[in-house]
């Protein structure tokens, strides 16, 4: 009459994907807890203007990473998994990607040097030493990204969790030092020490990597390079779209508002991104599995598509509803009214979370079935919608328009990916369509309430 919970637990705990999921989400949970505590200290320690400067530095670094490097990382997972399954190595795929990366890294460094004065003015600092730190920051992130993608391919998720945990602990330690006034609090010093943390973590990761993930590094045939590029080049459009969604708000707010208002918006946006980072785990965990399921076990893929999207939507909606109900009194205790100007925008951004998660439920499936170009077109369409809203509305209604643009961008992306999945697999997601329609209608009513 009653289910045998011991048998159920034993059966599913022995599945590798369950163990990986538990490791990833516990690790991310610890990382998120540290991240939220760090954000608390960060919001107390830095002024709104200093937060704006830190985010402008990150915006510039992300520009080089998104346009130059990140788009090719998926190729490691896509082709590296097939290489691992057939040969037990990943080094050839790693070599192919590095042949793509090295020339682009050289070009990026030259561009940073050439436009150094413009970059410093945009960030809002007179510290010229920020330029070499920007270069080193880009090089270190490219290195870590390559290692992380390779470990994801090998399904060594715990090592990646430890890396992200190391970043969080490093930032927390620095913020505690700032909080107790052991060092003078400046945006520039915070940036420089964070770069140093990345450098230390790189040397800590290297001894734990298997040689056949990267070595021998050898010559690559023209055919392999072309095959790799055909898969990853369309990703450029997608990452261009993601960059526009993540950072165009900053660009237009920088033009139309003061640094203090930008800092308030970006501080709360960073909290949104910490929550949303859980969604990236879905791609990390399921992309290699879906590649395997496509080739060897279609039944598991069908179960994934049938149950998982509805589950993710319900859980994320309940979680965000709870968070919205408690964050205002909690923030008032810690920050007083320091960021209150951005609270209406924050409410809008939080309603993006369910669709952010669902995007990463569908993306690994479409990538596995070679729908890369479609994904990138979707990214560009969603980014263009965000760009148009920012361009026309931020100068009239300020940071609320930036938040609305972010919501619209991910809502459009979610819908277009959902329709593609429905068409490819002949599935009907009534709960998702009804639920998302209600959320979209609620957002429109809220916008009208704020503007009228």
C-alpha cells in the first residue's frame, strides 16, 4: 500500500546522473550561500558609484570573452564527448579549440592596448594599471573556461564545483578584509585582488587534470578544424545576443543615468544572476547525457522532455514568489534605503527566472540535434528586443525599462525554443503555455502601474 522509500532511494541513488546532480546542486547551494553573504557585505562596503565601476570593468572583460572565446567552448562538449566515448581521450578536440583560441587571444590583447584610454574613461577610473589587469583577467578566464568545458565533457562536475567555490571563498575573504577596514576600500583594489584569485586557482587546478584531456597537443587537420568551426561559429550570434541581454542595460543606463543609479541597478541585478546561475547547471549536467541518450537510449530523452520542463517551471515560480515576498524587509535591515530606487526593477527581473531556467532545459536538446543556427537566431531576436526597449525607453522611464527589456528578451527566447521543441518532438506543454501567459500578463499590468 505504501511505497518502499528505501528501495526507491537505493534504486535512484545508484544512477550516476543523480549523484552528479546532487553534487552539482549541493556545491552550487554552498556557493550560492557564500555568494549571497558576499553580496550582503559587498552591498554594505562599496558605494553605488564603486559598484558601477566594478560592473563596467566586468562589462568590458565580458565583451572580449563573449565575442572572442566563449562561443567556441561548446565545441569541446559537443565533439569531445564523442571522442571520449570512442577513444577515451579529449586531447584532440582540446587541440582543435586551442588552434581557434590563440589567434583571437592575440587580437584581443592588441585591441585592449590600442583602446586603453577609451576603456579607462568608460570604466570611470584614472588607474592606468587596470589595463594590464584587464588583459590578465581575459587570459585567465579563457584558460579556466577551457578547463571547465573539458571537465564538463568528462563529467568531472565536482572539480568544477570546487573551482566556483574557490572563486566565491576568495571574494568573501577579500570583502571581509574590506569590511573590517584592514585595507582601504576601492573598486580598483577589489578588481586586482579578484584577478589574483583567478591566477592562484589556475595553478591549483592544473595538478588534478588528466594528461589525456589536453596532451599531446598536436597539429590539427583542416577537415577537423572546419567541422569544429561549422558547429561553433553560429554560436557567435548567440553569445552576441547573450552579451547584449546581460550588458546593454549597463550601456544605456550609463548614458542616461548617473553612476549611483547604475550601481543600484547592477547590485540587484547581480543577485538575480546568482539565482539564475543555477540554470547553467542544467546545461552542464544534461548536455553530455542528452548526447548519450540520443545515440543509445531515446526512452530517457522522452521522459526528460515529458516531465522535466513542467517540474522546473513550477519549482522556479514557487521559489521566486517566496523570494519576492521576503526580500524587501530583509534588504531594509542590511542596506536601509541605499538600493530602494531599483526595487521595482528588481521585481521585474526576478519574474524572468522561470523562463531563464526553461531556456537551459531546452538548449542542450536543440544543441544535440544540431539546431545550433536556430538557437543563435533566437538569441539574436531576443537580444534585439532588449536592445530596442533599452534604446527607446530607458531615457524616458529609466532603469525600469532596462528590467522590462531583460524580461521580454528571455520571455521571447523561451517561447521560440518551446515552440521548436514542441514541433520536433510532437509534444504539448499546456501548463507551460498557460502559466507563462499569466506571468506575461502580470508583467504588463505591473509596468502600466509603474508608469501611470
